[in-house]
């Protein structure tokens, strides 16, 4: 289930950032702050967002801060009722604005059930492609790590970045590796015709599926975010939808990610600013 995968990847990213002595990560967007263990609680959380008129609210999943700001930021979060309440707080709230003002970087999280290092076209150089007008790329059937962004998220993320003047990066977690890329760089490669749109089917916790347009940005355009220092375990689980239909799936549990030197370089650049 993509819901379970997303929760797992966000937890790994938060753990990786928080284990450093220079930075700390805070869940921020609805998917990052929603209940983590119970699917029904997860659904009720988003129903509450809908009832509050905030169901279409789009905020990045994580905020990254310099470690020196941790106490001030956590104190402001507690005044608002904790991280789970952040998506229900309007942008004009003074405490929320105080929290975001301290952020060095905002992160949108994605994940894939692949071992990136074993994908057939990992390590293959980009070459001129006829379908791309001679621009560098790989054949359509190539299997390699990519950083994904949904078409429906592009405008809301751009709007948030412009509103808060905070850079957004996309962090994509695989079983063994993770990659990151600036949202502005994603927009550049799309605008320059280096990455084409594709259709993908997504499955919700209740079992419903939807087809969405996404962009799969080659990892070649991204930076190495981190490597697994401890592999996760695969655990069999299931959920039961409102009609009593049992939906079995496999979820990840545990595992650790270690930030790369490239990741520290990126984070350090923004915390200095």
C-alpha cells in the first residue's frame, strides 16, 4: 500500500536528518503529520481536514531546520497543539509563520519499492534520444531510479515556494538509496523537454485506484541523498475497507538511512542562508 510506503519513507528521512548534529526535520504537511499506524485514523484525519475546509491544502511533507533552532521551533509547535495540528493551522497564524520562517528547506517526500542499485539502467550514461529531439536521455523502457513528482502537485508546490520564499526539494527514498533534487531543477528539466509525462495508477488506503500524470526525473539530474545503513524488514499486513473487503499487502518496518556528503553540502548551503 502506497500509504504505508509513504509513512515508512518519511520516518526514515526524519530519522536520518535528526541523527545529524547539524539539522533536524519536522513533519509539516498533512501526509507527514497524519496518524502513522492505523489506516482508519489516517482516513478520519483527512476527513477532518475536509470538514475544516482544508482538504485541498498543499504543504511540503517536511521542514528542515538548523539544529540551533530546534528548541525555538519545538516550543512554537507545542503552542499550536503539536505536529498533528499543523495542517489545521491557517497560514496567517503568527506561530505557524514563526515556525516556517526558521526553516532552511522544505521537502516533498516520495518513495519506490525498488532496490535502486540493482535496477538494470542504474549507472548507464544518458545519450541523445530521437524522441527528445536529440536531447540526453534513455530509451522509454529503461529501468532506473527516478525522482517522481505528480503533475497535480506542481502548481501548489510552486505557489507555496513563492509565498514563503523557502526552497522546496523532492526527496525520493528507495529500499537501499535515496535521491534529492530541487523543485526548481525539476521544473527546468520538464520545461526543457528532458523529461516526458507518464501515466501511473495510485491506490488509496481504502483500495480505490486513480490514474495520474507524473514526471519521473532521472536520478542523473539529482544528488545522492543517502544510503541504507540498516536494511528494513518486509512485514505482511492487511487492511479492511468499509465494505469488509480484506486487502493484504507487505509493508516496510525499520531500517535506517545515512545522509550522504552531498546531502550535507545541500543542507549546509541553505542553513547558512
